[in-house]
């Protein structure tokens, strides 16, 4: 399906002006387009993006 031979570097997009909620570092958050999550390059904390399709927990 996806022949991914190249390094997965250009898939992410750095989010500038944002601070990591976990470690407090600035400009370390990057948006992983492949997995639709935001991850901090400093501490590795990841958070799934809310894409507007919320699941309802009962
Ligand atoms: Zn962090």
C-alpha cells in the first residue's frame, strides 16, 4: 500500500509558538500527520488530536 522507504522526517510539522504541557518546552511540539497526533520532541509526550469526531463514553 504505502511503500515507505524514505525516513519519516518530512511527515511531521513543527508547531511553533506552542508550549508542551508536560515539560514546558517551547516549539518542541510537532504534528504527526501520519498518526494525527501531536508529540513533544523533548519529553516524547503525545496527545491525540481532537478531529471533531468525538466518541461518546457512557
Ligand atoms: Zn514535552
